[in-house]
C-alpha cells in the first residue's frame, strides 16, 4: 500500500482518524515551538526604500564571486531590478539573470535556472520578485546542494511536505531574497512550492537550509504594483498569520508575529490602495508579509492553504485570489472550534470589538475578510471548480493536511461539500 493510500484511510475513518490527526497535530505544534529557535538559521533583514542597492555589498561580504538573479520577465523588462543592478555594476560584482520564472513556478523553471547557475559559474543566488521567484530560487538552491536529486524526489513524502534536514551542509549557496510584493512571506520561510503542470500537482520541498540568509524589504520596489496585486498579496499575508495562530501549533513567538502581521495589513492597506507610492504604508505591508512568513515557520498552516494549493494548481489561478475566497469560508465552517483563538487574534489586531462575545468577535474577523475582498475586488467564489475534479482535489487536500496541526479534521465528503461552497453553489441559498 502506498503511503498516500494509508493516510487517506486514516484521515477518512471517522473519529479514529480525527483523533490520530489531532495527536499528530499537537505533536507537530509542540516540536515546532521547541525546535524552531535552535534549528532554523538566523536571518539578516535590511529594510528601507532603495535598500536593494546594497545586495552586492552583502554578497561580497559573504564571499560570493558571482551570483545568479532569479526573477520574471516582466520585472526585468520594466526595470524594477535597476536599483539592485546599478549597485552591482557600481561595485563591479558579476551576475547572470534568469528571468523565466512563471506564476506558480514549474519544475522546468527550476531546471533551467539551475542549468544557468552551473553554466555561468555562480556561487550565490538572489531571488527577486514575488513568491514565485522566491520559491524558484530556494528550489534551485536545493538542486545545487543535491544535484543528484530531482524536485519530485525532494518532495518525496506524497509529493507535498517532506521534513528533511539533508540539505544542511556547505553546498547550499548563499541566498538573498528581495521581495517585490508584500504577501507571500516566501522570503522568510523554509519551504518552496513548485508546480508539476503535467500532473496538476504542486510539490513542497522543505528544508531549513533553503531559508534566505539575507532579506531586503525595499518598499520602493512595490510602488508600481497594480491595486489588485497589492490586495491579493496582502490578504495572503493575513492568511499566513491566521492559520498558525488558530492551530494546535500556536506558540508565543509565532503569535507575536501573527498579531503584528494582521495589524499592519489592517492599518496600512487603505493608505496603499489610495496611493500606491505611499512608502511608509508600503514598507509596513512589506513587514507584514515577512511577519506572515515567520508565523508560518513557527506555527505552520491549516486547511486554507491545501485547498488553495490544489485549486490553484488545477486551474492555474493566482494564489492570493484563491486565499481571498477560501479563507472566510473555511474559518466560518471551523466555527466554535477556533472561535477562542480567532477572537483573540481579532481583538489583538484591532479588528473586533473587545466587549463582544468570543463567537461574535470571530464573526467580526470573518466579516472583515469578506469586506476586504469586496472592497478591493477579490472574487468571493471560485466557479472554475469542476464536478469531475472533486474527488481528486479532496484526496490531495487530505494528504497534504495530514501533518498540519489544525484543530478540525474533515472527511472526504466534507471537503467535497466545502469545494462546492467555495465554487458558489449555495451563494444565493
């Protein structure tokens, strides 16, 4: 029997499966709390407009002779890299550019960038762009460290969530992350999600060593983001904070990051949407995204992301758009199971009335997400979901969620029902 099949049997076996899942979740959360401060490499964070001009300085200081910049064609053609490239040129620091990263980066993207890294004789990596560029960059670092292993092999636990420390060695190149969106938090996490388009799958490769060593939070790079991109990345940042906070894996350090991240989005999104060049508000959103990544590192995720991973991969949808639709539906369905924690987050972030009941505070948070979606043009449903795909999507979700310390466990039929809710089947009921 395949491991995937065994997990599906456990996960779909009523209360027994639910209790097994709860035990796995509690254990995972406890281990995360204990292990994170000691195992995860420290990260230098350099903040401020135009700070990306210093990337060459940091690379040279850490012994690099030539770097590969991994980005997408649009950012390259629009000149968004210019501040960083001018800093490299002024410093006489050699670089090559791979600009083929696509949304939901593919195995082909990773292999092409890895080939260029080898051909150009690079010894460091710079991920420049959104979450796709970050993830592609981190996956390339894995290929550099373990060239004998493919991405599929690295995603060896059901192709989703391996926990491995095998890459913790000197062969991992120095990684610099320069995010240009404020949402994914990929610049701070220890995982990369890579798409296998032929199989409609996403492989999550996880290792502590792929975490970027230095992060530049340069708000000036995001001033030209379209309002819709700003909105979907901001709600993605919120989801990273929320999922860990309400899980069995929550812990004091992760909670601090989560509260800070949600509050920063709540306090700054309106200003940025009104004026995309507001550098103070932009910088705060950059920090919020980083907070979300830190929360994911320490507290992991729940059902929201497995739903979005599979739906996004299956239909080629923007991740943040999926998050905006899925998050309030899942949070509402969780109900009283997460109300004590969700209400606490809502009050701490300044979203809910501190004098209301826990149940009402949780509802106020969910309504805030729905109002966010409506105000900034994020679709509340995903009508692309097809009936013939429901079983496949549900099974994928059940496999991915197995190691996450979420407080509610769904059967296959419950997941299929939620997929129909997410599709909008009951919107007018």
